């Protein structure tokens, strides 16, 4: 039962969309298992640029089953808009299935996300403002509304009334905002339910059937290990589990069916939003990476913070998720930026050098990165198709990064398009 989990091994935006699209060709099923429309996965096909927030990045292959599994939180208005856009651009969505268990992002989740962020003042997380945290909170507290509820108009209205009895108190008494009208919200969401009904299914059943048939399922993570609720840089994290283990809980498949875990990394590091980022460059080199890499968020348009490749953090991601191979993206962006640095340790205030990513948030805020310097290269890489054709300095950089991170790069990416990929092999067992 060959399931492959593809995850971000940094702080998100590593190039999961491009990698999923690339690997989807050799898979029969592609499934998103967590997160919501906080994700922005970019796929470039010729002159067309697609930014997917909810649809799996396998959607461009009309013959593949694409699944939005139960671990995803789903904003139905955003999904409907995304599906309309895809359809208008000639992309078939006939093979999309949405889990009846997926939790729904409600208008009060979006509002509370924004209001709570404002309240945090200087301690802002820098969320995407899409209601992700509040929706997962309701799921955990067992008051959430699920996709299946949108198909049961009476029960839906009752649940919305019950939720709004509490949320309206919060909105009015704590935040001084007008209350939401349960009947209007209910009518709006019933309509979404009616439009999405044809796609709703027991996706765990579908996925297990396909796995039992020996089909290859590719699980597409959103965000990244360092943004994981349990294993990331808490509290500057998202509210779900982007780690590989999240695929099992999010999709309803057993861990024994997962044969490989692909960790997607950039050849450098970026982060959007607040929180620790040891190798961040607040200088001209950081700006150079941002400009050359086009490092602006696919969801919010925010400028991404940029820095050197952090092998300590990436090694941590390999450990936490059992990453069996890497795909290293955006190697082309490093052309002409040199010498290059890779972070190999964190120096604490007392001079100790940590080789392992520390769990203590206090310690993490005090460390300075220890770098190994590598020579750079000036040649453009965007037309190169074979590893051996890369400049020697680029090959050295990749090999050194692999040694330090503890996983081999099965794919290298030298541009946003499908074809701009160097295959070294070894993604699939
Ligand atoms: P995701 O969230 O992990 O799917 O990544 P995003 O789509 O948010 O951000 C990655 C960005 O880098 C997108 O704009 C991609 O088109 C682009 N990209 C992906 N791979 C490469 C690459 O190898 N080189 C360059 N220059 N751009 C790339
Ligand atoms: P993809 O899938 C990068 C970040 C936000 C914020 C934190 C919490 O495209 O890699 P949230 O809205 O989830 O409550 O915000 O997580 N974040 C991402 N950063 N890429 C993403 O998705 C992200 N999704 C959330 O910026 O710091
Ligand atoms: Mg993204």
C-alpha cells in the first residue's frame, strides 16, 4: 500500500505545490490532510500561474482522484470561488472529493482570528486571518460544524444558533462588535452545502480502498514542520499538525501504509508571520533573496522573512517526521549570491554550541547561529536538467546540505515550472 506523505520541512512555502504537482504524475490519488486556506500552493504550468488554497495540487491531472480529507478546515466560500476559477480556466474538478468530516470555517472564526490578533498587540502571531485557529479550537472543544452538517439544514440551523449564543457574547461584550444573525448565517451556509453536496464523500473509505488496490496515494501537507502545533516554534505556529503523522489522523489511514516521507525545503529559509527564525537576514542579502526568490506570500501577499539554510532546524524536521528524502527547491535563486552560509549549530549565551534544535523558547530566542561558509556560483541554473551539469559549487552546496540535514535530495528544483526539475531518483520506494 504505497502512500507517500509530502510535507514542508521548514516554516511553510517551501514549494510543496510545485513538488506535489510534479510527483502527482506518478500517483493515482492526491489528498490534502490538514490546514485550510491559510495555505497558498503555487503551480506554474507554462504561462499559467495557479495559487491553490484548498484544492490538492494534483487537480491539474484530470484522471487523478483529489481529496480534501477530514483533517482540513474548510471555508466553503473560498473553496467555491477556487473551484469556479479552476473551472473557468479549463481545469476539471470532477474528480474532487471532500470529506463529510471536514470542519467548516464560519464567519465568527474569521472575525475572532482578526480580533484576537489585534488584542495580542506586540505578541501577534501574524496569522493569515483566515479563521484557522478559531475553527480548530471549536473542533477540539467539540462544538465545531462539519461538512456533513451543511447538508442537514435543520440541524445546521440549531448548531449555528447554539454556537452564536456564545460567540455573539464574545463579539458584543468583549470586542464591542455587532452580533451575527444566526438565520442569515444559516441561510448562507445551507446554500454552500447545496453547492458542495456533489463532492462530499467518506474520503477515508475512498483512500483506504485505493490503497488496498495498490494505488499510490500522495498526501500533500500544508504549512511546515516548524509551524506544527505540537512540534513547531509554539506559540508561533498554526493550529494543525503539518508533520507527516498528521496525514494518518487527518486522512484516516493507518501509519503502516506510509512508505515514504518527502520533506520539501528551500535552498535557503523563509518565514511569514512572527516567531523565532535563527538564520534570518535583516540585511541586503535577505532583501536579495526576497527579490530574486519572489518571496511574497501566496495567500496574504506579505513579504516573507528570508535567511540562510538552517540545517539544525531541517535536521529536526527530518527527525520529527521521519523524512526519507528531500526535495530542494529554488536552488536557482542562490546564483550570484555568495559566499553562501549554512547554519550548522546554535551558540547559546554561555558559548555552548547546540547541534539539536532546542525545545526551550527562551533558549531559542537567545541563540546565535553558527555558520559554515561555502563558495557560491554565478551561473544561472534555470535551464539545467541534470545534477552533473550544475556548477561544482552548487553540487558541493547540495551535498553538504544533505550531509548536515541527514537526508538525500531526490529532486532539485531550479525554477517554478514543472520542467525545471532535476530528478536524482529515490522519492518512491
Ligand atoms: P508552498 O506553499 O510550499 O506550495 O510554496 P509557495 O507556492 O507558497 O511558494 C513557493 C514559490 O516559489 C512559488 O511562487 C513557486 O512558484 C516558486 N518556486 C517553486 N520552486 C521554485 C524554484 O525552484 N525556483 C524558483 N525560482 N521558484 C520556485
Ligand atoms: P503553506 O501551505 C507559510 C503561518 C502564518 C502565521 C502562522 C499561524 O503555503 O506553506 P494561521 O493563519 O495558520 O493561524 O497562522 O502560520 N502560516 C504559514 N506560513 N506558509 C503557509 O502555508 C502558512 N500557513 C500559515 O503566517 O505565522
Ligand atoms: Mg505557500
